C-alpha cells in the first residue's frame, strides 16, 4: 500500500498540483509584501513618485483625493493600481512554481526508453517486427 501511495504521489500531475497549492498558500503573503513594499516603491519613484496601490478611476460625480477616502464614502471605483500589483504578484508566484517544478523534475527518475518493436532484416536491411521469423520484404529467414 505504501509503495502504491508513493507511485501515486510521485506522478507528474499530482506532484505539480501539490506544489502549486503549497507554493501559492505559503508564499502568497510574502510575495504580496515583496511587490507592495520592495518592488513597486522604486518603480513608482522612477515614474514620478507614483503609488500604484492608490491609482483608481472614480465612477461617481464626487471628487476624492485618495482611494481610502473614496472607499470610506462608499464610492464606486475601478482600482487599476491594485490590479497592477496583483498581476506582478501572480507573475512572481508563477515563476517560483516554475523553478520548483523544474527542480523536482530533475530529481524524478527518467523513464526507461521503450523496447524496440522492429529490427532490420540482415539480408535487405528493411525494418521487420522483432518476433518475425521471415522477412516480409525479401522472404529470407531471419
């Protein structure tokens, strides 16, 4: 039973799914902090002291100076700055999962090459089935 479980767990699809779930759950907050606190501030500074998390489009007639103020008033907004941050989070998590799966795939045993199903006839050099007793091309005994 343990051997069967090991074979099941080491299948590519199950292992890939488990890795994706674990990485997504464990590093979600870390990646979010990395994007919000480390990556986006320098990018925002290069683009003229812009805070991406505060970028929004107001869909009401009122004027709001910040996203927090608009949310507090219950205004309808399109928060495209948060969307940009979320896209960057996703790309970092996807790259981390790619690197992890790539490492695990190196540890997995490589499947043996498939057994040959044909051989060459010694007389005419045409491919024939391995179990053949006579060549179908030149009719010589093999």
